C-alpha cells in the first residue's frame, strides 16, 4: 500500500529482496555452477538492482514515495506497520551503492581467483543491507539492515583466513562496530520505552515540540554512536585503516565509497526525522562541525605519513568524512546539497583509486611506496589514472568533488564558519598530495626512495590471484567508469539544482513525518540551486596546486626538512598520532567511549 506513485512503490521492496534471494541461491548452488555463471548471475543481479534504484530516484524527483508494508496504514499518527520512504537522497544512496557493487563484481571476475559463491553471496547480502538501510523509514529496521551490511563486511574483510593480519583487521572491525551497534540498540530501546514507537515518522511525531530531557539526549547520543562508528568520525575511526589494509580492493571500494558515507547519512537522516523537533539544530550542528573538523585534520595528517597505499586511501576517507560532517553540520539545505555532491564525487574518485591499488597488488604483490619505487613505469595507462584520481581528491575543477567542496564552503561561510574554506582546502591538498606523491614515486621513480620510519606499516600483501601478464580489461573498465562518474558530477548541467531540491526534502523533517503518517502529498519542491562560481573554481585550482606542492615536498622530503624547520617540528605530532593508531582493539574501544562522551557533551552542555 502506497501513499505515492503505485508503480514505483512496488519496486522498493524488490531492491532489498532480490539480492537476498539470489545470494541464498548462489550459496547453495555455487559449487555445482561454473565460476563464469556465478559471476554473471551476481553481476546481473547487482545491475538489476541498479536499474531499480534508478527508477526509484526518477519516481522520487517530484516528492517522496511512501510504502506501508501489507497495507498497515497509520491511524491517528501511529501504526504497527513498517514503512519504506523513498526520497531523492535515499534513492540516490541506493543507486550509488548498487552501481558500486556492480563495478566491484565486474572487477572481481579476474581479480579474486578463489572467490567461489561465498564471496558473491556476501557481496549481494552487503548490497541488500545497503539498499534496505537507505530506503527504510523504521529505526529498528535501519539497525537490522546496518548489521546485515556489517556482518557481510566482517566476513569480506577477513576472507584470507590464513593471513593473521587479515584476521586481526576483521577482528578489530567486528569488535568496534559491534560495540557501536550495541550502543545504538540501547538508544533505540530507550526511545521505544519512552514513546512506544520505532518508525522514524512516529518517533519524530511523538518527540516534536517537547523539551529534550536526559533520556532523549542519551538516546540521541547512543543511536548516533553506532552510525558514526561506521561513519569513521574521529575518535571513532580507528578500525577503518586496519580493515582497509587487509580487505580485498573491491571490498575497499564499497567501504570507502558508500558504507562509511552511509554512516553520516544515517546520523542526519535520524536527526532530521526524529530529533529535529526537540533538539535545537544549532547545538547539534555545532557539535558535528567541531568533531568534523577534528576528523578532517586527523585523517589528513595520518594520510601523509603512510607508505601502504591502501592505508593512505583509508585515512584520506577519514579526512573527507570530516568535511562531509562540517557541511552537514550547517544544518541547512545548502550545506546538505554540498555534502551530497561531494559524497558522490568522492565515491567515484576513491573507488577508482582502491581498484588501482588492487591492480598494483595483482601485478607486484605490494602496494608499498618503498618497494614499488619506480617499478610501475610499465603500467602507462594506470599510472595516469592514478594521477587523475589524486587530482580528483585534491578537488581540481571540474571534478564533482570540487563542485561539492565549493557548495559546502559557501554554505559553511553563510552559516558563520568563515574559516571553513581553509579547512576544506587544507584537507583536499594534503590528501590529494599524498596520492600524487605516491604516484610520482612508483609511476615515474621521482626523488629518492622515501625514508622508512618506525611505526609505519608496509604494503606487502598476499595476492588475490596469480600474477597476470597484463591487466585485464575487466579490471580497467570499472576504474575508468568511476573516474568518468566523478567527472560527470561536476560537468553535467543541473547537478547543483538537483542536489538542492533533494537536500530541501531531506532536511524537511516535519514534511517527512506528515507525509508518511497522513499520506499528504509532498509540498512544493525547491528547484533553486547553485553550480560553479568563479570563486569556487579558483579555490579548487588553489587546492589542486597546493596538492602538487605537497606531493613535491614529500618526494624531496629530506631537502624540505632541512630548509623548512617547521616541517621537522611537525614530525613528532605525526608520531604521536601513529602511536594512537596502535592496532590494539582495547585502545580503539577506549577511544570510542571518549568519542561518545564528547558528542554527548557538545550537544548536551548548551541545553543545560
């Protein structure tokens, strides 16, 4: 039963049910099927879900599509039914997720030799979790889908069970994220005890207009905890680099491209639909701006000090998550629109870079900057793709990352954070510069081999397949598609306008609750929006130029340290940060407690 377009409402459950059903079939029958058949079935399923998500995005362009399962419509604002609410942001997340899974499976055709049906089943279960999480309008179902996604992710991270480092990365991932999930479940329990409801619109309806008390604030912080652990907000981020360092490259594509940003999506989806009527937006936004700034700085600094390319990319994801949080922390539609564009552009650029890391691992058995120095000259196409990915991370116009950064900077400045462009430019320059430094060293052999400092982890890793004499076209095409997508986000006309319309619906918590509970049509959707500005282009060019400078400074770091004492003075700070990323799960849990307490303090103290 739907309050929206009837045809499109029937598609939403299919995006969740189909990958689960096919995963079960592949798990049961894969040993009797040829590998090519398993690859084809899994990839076709992901592609079909991508088509369904695209149809949902088109259907939601004019407003939300609301579907109540089994016709259990709400009565006087309450219902025992489970609701799916499709809006442009949720459908867009579902589309990006399905597209990335499809490309990851194509890349895996020749990359993961001993994949078997278990790998494909896990990838499809991961997809089902992503789709359900982005489309559901029920808080408990969000938890269930997030944990379905998490369980599949733990298994995918620890696929190489014979490798102790793989098991350690999966163990750290599983423990920290499971504890975060338990905190979220406690928060959900508090909300259910307080309101008797679990649906997002019902919860928001019950809390709207009431002064927040300690129970509501505690529930908010606990629910946020599980989402922000997966969202890698500092200091809840420590598990991320360990997991990325050992997970297969196609899995890393999904982690950084969609799973981590989905944590930030969840935090603000829940805030706007459930808590925006009771917790003041200024207090919540300020907390996320503070923690987002910390996340951006920590991620960017740690990114610079990595020789393992996959860990470098993982910390750059942490850094960019910080920028997403600052943009969303403006708690308005303009900042949200910037974050939307930024996230999509980042997914393409970062996904391409992780797949390129997989190609390096396949050819050389390493993603280590020291061991690969000057050895990648024979990959003439791939090394230029690395350059393109680094420039996209540095927010060079006209990549979508640059457009998203420009929109977010303008929104942050309008919200009173005039220093935000400095943060955005600095993080973009440091993360993009680190990628360009790695590329220049391994692809062109520039500079002397980097200094090996204590505490750094190598990039030597067991291959997922036998070394191939040449890079298969099925491994190159996904990289090109991802980079082309990152570029298209910044080039296609109307992206800023579409993102603005989607953002206005996303932040309209009252409209979400009213439509889901009463079936009222969506109000007029804002079509205002902005695109490229002269200032945005110039700042993007500045961040890219600074990234090239950062890369050059890294390549000739010894001379730079001699001539610029400030760089040498900063080295101890980097060493301290490295020691904090100890690899010990107990340390990570302790920092998670600190992070949850910090969020509670930043949101709660102004309410006293």
